[in-house]
């Protein structure tokens, strides 16, 4: 394969700060992430660590884990063998969570030079990917691009011969870490969760450990939990706390079994959603509100960084009810995390970075997006609230909800979709300002797309039109507090959008 072809092939695997591709053949997209690609990428990561840590390759120790996908074992083996052939030490941690892979770099018993997680998060079974960590956190977009460029030069290198691979039980350390959090906060001996009934939906991903090895040993009743067994075909529902069927499955279990709390994780456990004992879903803006409350309890004068599609009502909850600052930034979990870190470096305290998708990262947890960490904060709070006869949802009763909400994904039919998207957003500003309506105004500052506010009588809400992070799509989010307000706001946009033949609404 020519250098140019290899470069193009590898760069297609970049998905922001992750790597994702098709790992199984026979699907609607051709396989582009096989043992050859992951071997080359693993070699490149080994060289990256050696350079960034200023250590000889022989002094590096790299841990590699995977989620439950059926391609995971083969890809993990290839990664470990490639690292070991380069001269570094490498260990297979087996079925693992993404957060545990980062923690391998900070646990005193491990102190890994770096780690790799084989996962494609909530994507379909044929997909897989890679996430990379050092003690500084996950790699950024620039690092991933350079990693893939280097890997493309190694594409034709012979695959390493198979050999015995050492195993390290990293999850045992991580599970103990979470149990110690609960014991330390609640006290009450070695069974602090006795009397608490919790439903865990692992979605057949890697999260079954949370019910079996964290909650159950501490006395929780987990008998109502579902889909704890790892199964990379995901036969019941996507392991995605935003997916409606997934939420309905855990909600039904919570209501039927009369449990105190439901928790639902994504495949690699870096996201979580919750269900209150009454069946109230705690996800998206509600989960942001709940996490913000936890941040308030630790830092009374802090800034909450969220993604761009959070609601006006959430801003009111954070600023008016909690007395904190809300900094609405960009979509992308790494974007909100990096922004919170930037604010802290500038002397502006930011204790929490969180996306409406469920990715959350707390300052006192290395700004690691860790669904099990947030779940543990929820469990600790649920235990205390039960003793008071209250529920998790009672904590965020002050959060109001829009009367109407809608999301529209507008396809861009053009190879130059990025430039088309930029043109639409630039001209949208001119269109809105040209209306000369004081009740319809551009929201500033705004860090992604165009956000427009509508006063009472004009829709009493807002819309945000932005470019998708990776796809030829313009996502449009609309919210309103007037009956029929969403359609009223959308109808204002329709004549503008219809001017672009590249847009398919």
C-alpha cells in the first residue's frame, strides 16, 4: 500500500479524540479496523509514550482492556503482542471499563506508563475502536491525528507471532476503589447499602461488575438488575443511557420490582443514566442538574461547563437555584473537559464538566469521564435520602422543563459539507438580525453554531443550529414554553433553510 493510501485509510479512523472503525466484515460498511490496523496503532502509541515520557521503550508498561464486543478479544491480543514486540511491557486486563484504564496510570499498585481501551462505546456490534490514556488523561484530537499518521507508516510491518500474554486484574483494584468511596462516605460498617434495592442495567456491556462487585458486596439488593452478562451482540438493547428502549427497560424493572434506584450504563461505563424510584428518568438536563448539585456540595462558588444544547431552564437551576456559574460550551466530552481544565488553569474554579449525553468529569476525580464514579455519587446520596424518606428526583425538583422540545437532523448533500455548514451558519446570523425583532435575538457569547432566543409571543424559547462533530449534518435543537412554540420557531427557519439546495430537512 502506498504511503498516501495508507495515510488516508488511517485518518478515516479518527473520531475526535477516539479511534473508531468497522471491525467485523459482512456489514453495510467495509471492515477497516482489523488486527493489522490496531497493531500499527499500538506500535505508534508505544513510540508516542516513549517520546512524551522521555523513557526508553523497555521501561514502559502499558495496560490494555476491552469491552464486551465480539471483536474485542482478537483486537486486544493484537495490540498487546505489537506493544511487546516493540520492547515494552504490556498486560491484558480483560473485560474492563474505560475509566479503569485511565486509573491504571494513577493507582499506586500499577502506575502504568499508558493504557489503551478497545471500545466503540454505544455504537453497533460491528464497530470497535481505541481510546488512549496517560497520567495526564485521554489523548486529544491533535495527538490522535499524529498517532494515526505514524501508524500509517507502519502498516506493512509484519504482524507479531502469537505468544503467551500476561493478565492483570485491574478491575479488582477499580472495584475496591469504588467500594471504598461508598464506605468512606456512608460509614455504617462493611454493609452500608443494606436495605437499598438498586436495579442496574448493564446493556450486556462491561458494566455488570458495578452491580456484582461494587453494590452487592456492600449489602445492596441487586436482584432486579438486568442484562449484566457481557454479550457483544447486544441482544436486548443498545448499551446507551440515551436510548429510549434502554431507558424504558430499566424503568419497567424499577417500577415492577419497586426498587429505590435504577442505573443504566453505556458499553464501556464512561456514561450513566438513572431512574428514580417513581420511574422519573434522570438523564440529559436532569442528570446535568443532579451532577451540578454534587459539585455545589463540594465547591459553592464554581463554574459548571456543559455542552451547547443544554436548556435555559438548566441555566436557571445552576445560576439562580444553586448560585453557581453556567458556562455553556461545545458538544464533545473532550471539549467540555478541556474547557473546564482551561478555566481552572486561568484561576476560574470549575469543578464539573458534563455533556447532556451523560459524560461527566469532576475535578476531584482527575477530570475523568467516569460513569461509575457519578453512579457512586448517586448511590451514596440515594442511601442518605432513603433514611429521610426522600428520593433522588426530590433533589432537582427546582429544575423546570421546557413545555416542548424537538431535535431535527438536517442532512447536507455535498462533499464540501463543512464549508456548506459554515456558510449556512454565517448567513443565518444575517437572517436573524435582518428580522429587526427585539424579541428574536442572537445569544452571545456562544461557542458552537448559532443560538437564538425567542421572547414571549414569538415562541418563548430558543433554537441552536450547529454543525455535527463528524457527520454531514446540521443538528437543530428547539425548545419552547408556549403551546405550538416549537413549530412556530421552526416555521421561522423554514424559508431560510429552503434557500439551500444542499440541505435535506
